[in-house]
């Protein structure tokens, strides 16, 4: 066992970890970059093994289904780190990503899709609803039993003294198993809904029980699927989607892509090499890695998760859903390098008979082909740490007979949604394409920039809203800066004031803070906050200074743009801002034509308004229309101030949404105002109907007619209906009522004027009817 040239011969052993051989610390002109290295679980000084060249391998997708935001967490995160290393620290990277197109998940999904398509076609042709229902009930019962059994297994208590990490991992697995069982209740409810609906729809029944049916069909007929192209076509479809998703997210293409199916002969030779070196053995047509033999010869195993016994759950995860249940291994912790293929599985020829590569060996062979016996960085999701990455390192070190195959292991943290990691198996995922329907690639990138790259993070409305807020903050700053830069600075007084000098000093301080944050394990979330602080100071300067220095504002804006471009947030070659979509290529006339057309059209409307002597309100409406419609569609936002207006470039769709929201709010305010007016008119009309009566008429009409018996000469009541004289308190109340009615009647007469009370009330009724019609029309 030897170390690759450029590694220290004396290992570092940190608390609770295994041996790590640091790269040589020279040359000293390297940046003092510290990264979270999963091998030591510590921040280690980063040094490439060979000068400034960095060999970086990232585990690519297993292409069995659409990529979700959990995948984006890893690939977007590593894209950000890669850009920082290349464009900020100026390392020379060779970046490799693999495509896993041989895997148990691919086999199961492709096989089940084929079986389900055949079953659905035959069932629809036969039209036997009762037969389908019977099979659905068999499938759902079997699925429930399987899920319940899994929960029971995970609820079994550990023996006393079990390591805490193992207990925590079991608790996490139990929570996920219970979540799956709870989800399955929804499947059963959907099946029941079809049954009681009475439609006897075979198609609806199959759709409701899809997953249970697929599992049952595979269990009974999976071995009958023999066409190997089914698996290849399935993998190619989702591989294509993966590359499209990465492009949509703005993830840079790797320098090297390797595909497992194109490496099978090399994989066979690699496994033979491990056997020849004494670290693997054949058993029943499969080949297993000898973990005890590896450790007995002085190698370290489980470098990423040392000191913990391998659990049954971890072994099952590592061996895959189609693993044999037989006990053909020397030790339970031994893992498959080559799997003997069973009926219904794709296979390739080998020295041990027909079979296919194990999961872990694929990455070892492809990365070794490009990088050889050692690489600087290996990246992947934290969920791959064990068994995949630990087993990768073990079998690679066994093949190369080296002490260390990976120098720095980088693991991106989980993406959680509602407390659980986002994953296909839990069906709690949001595909990348779904996310991009709601949010822009820039917003999603900001979301990851605002989180530690190596820690778990939540995908929630709050994290997305925070990203959108940061995007808007920088966008507004770029617009304000460009507005200043359009002014003729040459004619202005030059030199610096104290305010100018203070802003320049802030810029210098922020640049130092940004550099320090990036050296400290790529703390992009700190960098974004530093840039926000810089923009805040610059905005304060712009507000306070009547003559801000054009060149100083330009310097700040260019720096902010530069850093955001390094992170992949800024596209294009604009010196300042996020860049504009479109407008590239074409003649000068083609570029300016829409803007000139907008100006000429607006000019014509102003000329017509002037000739016809339109009101100022009509002219202001034309101004609002050109701002909210014409210019918005051209990607220009006009912001009106007290004394002047400022224009900024932005995405047309974003501006249109803002205009629509503004119009919606205005419409809601107008509707509220109209409703209040209707309510006031109704009250006024009700009061007018009451006040139209004189006191004499009031006491003799309505409910009063049945209340009083006789009246005096002024029309006031003298006796009750029963002939009894009014009491002292009744007389007082009558006098007050008469006085108030007379007062209100006189006010109504005054309001009615020459038209009279009847005409006045009629006009109120007409106004109310018109308002109600308008309100209904608007609604």
C-alpha cells in the first residue's frame, strides 16, 4: 500500500476519524481555502495534488425518473462551488460527472412500466371490471402488509448500548416508513372512491392503484421481461431530461461525462484486478468485496462513517431492491461488485457468468479511468456517504493498492420538505420542471446561495420568498445605478467628498469580508449578506448626495455584478446588472425598432390630444398606458417620483405581473369605494323616505297610526289609542320626536331645493340603481 505522489507520507488522524493523508502544503501562493472534508469531518486546508489542477468527480444521476429539487440541491450546489474555484480562486478544474444507467431502480421502473402498459391494454380490451377489481384488492392488501411489516421491523428496539447515530438513523427510517404507510392510505381511499362511484371505470381503477398493481405484477411476471432495450430506452429518456434540467438551471456542463453501460468491459477487468489483489471473491456467479480481508491488510474501511457497525438497513440500501436473499457472502458487510443476473434483468457476459455491475463499482471504474489512482475532490449528496461512497473508496484503494483514492470528500446537505428529506421513494418531491414553472433559475440559485452548502435546508415558501426578495433588492440597485450612469459625469465637479471616500472605504471592507467568507468553506450566505450591506450603503449614498459620483457608483455596481456572475446568478456580458434576455444579434435597426415604434406611437397620441384640446387627465392616462403596457412589454420599468421618473430594465413578465397586481389592487380599492358609496346611498335613501314626512304626517302614519287616539291643533298626540291621556314622560318624548322630525324634514327640503322632495328621492333611487349595475358589471 502506497500513497500517490504529492500526498504527505505521514497521515493526520483527527478525533474519532481514520487516517487522512493531506496533500503537500506547498506552494505557498495558493489561497488559504478551507473546506469541509467529510473524511475528517473538519475544515481542512485545500491543496491540489498537482499544482493548480483540480480533479473533481461528482456522482451523477441514476436515470430512472424525473429529477427533483433534491437532485438540484446537489448539482446546483456543486456548480456554485465549481464556479468559485474556477472563476474566483482560479484553479484549473477537470470536472467529471457520471450517468448511472444500470441500476436496480432502473430495472424495476422500466420493467413495471412495461408490465403495467400490457396489463392496462389487456384489461381495457377484455372489459372485465370485476376481474380488475379483484386483482387490485390482492395488490393493495399485499402492499399494505409489506408496508406494515417494514414499520414493525423498524419499531423493534435496539439492544442496550447501541451507538446514538445508529439509533437516530433507525428513527429517521421509521418516520419515513410511517409516512409511506400514511400515504398508502390515500391510495386505498382513491380505490374506494372509484368503487363507490359506480362508474365501473377500469382505467380509473388502474390509475388509483397504480403503484400497488405495478409491484404485484412485477412480483408475479417480472421474470418474463426479457427485452434489454426496455431498460436502455427508459434510461436514455431520463438521461436526456437530466441534461435539459441542468441546462434550464444554468448548471455548467461537465468536462467529462461517463456512462456505465459503455464501461462494462472495463468494470469486469477492474473487478478481476481486485480479485487478483486478494480483496474480492466469487460466489454463485456474483462477486463480493471482502471487507474483513481489506481491513486485515491494513486498509481503513468506512472512512466517512467510522466506528459504527453496518446496519441491516444500510446493507439493504447498498445492495439494491433486487438483491438475492441467499446467504452467499463470507460476511454480512461484504458488498456486491458483480451481480449474477436473474430472469427479467439485463445482463452482460463476464468470467463469472452473465450478470451486471454492482452499484458502487461503477463510479470507481469510471473515475479511475479519467483520474487514475487519486483525485482531489469527490462530490455527492450526503445520503450517499454510506454505503456508496465508503464502498467506492474501499474498492478503488483495493484495486490501486493505494492509501487514499480521494483527498477531499464534499457532501451537499439534504433538501427537506415538511421535516423529511425530499425523495422519490417518499413521493414528497417537486420536480425541477415543476419548480421552474413557479420560480426562475436565478431565484432557485439564490435560494441555495443563501444556505450553507453542506448542511440540511428546507424547501419552503419562506426560503423561496427570501431568494426572491434578494433578487429584487439587487435588481433595484442595478436599475438605480444605471440611472445615475446615464448622466453626463464629465460636466460635473470631480474629486471626492467625505461621503465619496466613506463609500469607497465600505467597498474595500466588503471586498475583504467577501474574500474571507469564501476562504472559510465557501460561505456564500455570508457573501450575499455582505453584498446586501454594500448595496444598502450605496443606496444611502445615492439618496443623500445630490451629485453622486458616476465612476464610484460604477465601481460598486461592477463589483457586485462580478461576484454574482461568479456564483452563476448573472448571465451575459453586461458590466452591470443581471443582463437582459434577448437583444443579442440582429442589426441596430432590429434592436431599436420596438422602442422607436413605442415612442412614435405615443408621440402621435400626444399630438392628437393637443389638437383636440383633451383634458390633462386624458394625457396622464396616455402616460400611464405607455408605462404600464407598451414599455412593460419591452422590459422597461418606469418608476415615477415626485419630481422625475427613472427607468430600469427588467424581465417583461415580471413587470407585467407587477402592473397586473397594481391594477388588481386599484380595482379592489375602487370596488370597495363603490360598495361604500352604495351603502351610503342606501342609508341616505332610507333616511330621506323617513324625513319626507312632516311631524303631523309622521304621527298619523305607519306604526304611529295604531298608537295614538287623538291629536291637538299642531298634530301632536293627546291620547293613546285606548283614550288615555299622555303621561308627562310621553308628552316629553312626543315633543322631542316632533322637534327632531321637523329639523330633519327642513334639512331634506333644503337638500331637495327647487326640484322638490319627491324628485330628489327619485334621483337618489336612480343613482343607487346605476351604481348597483356598475358594481355588478365590474364584479
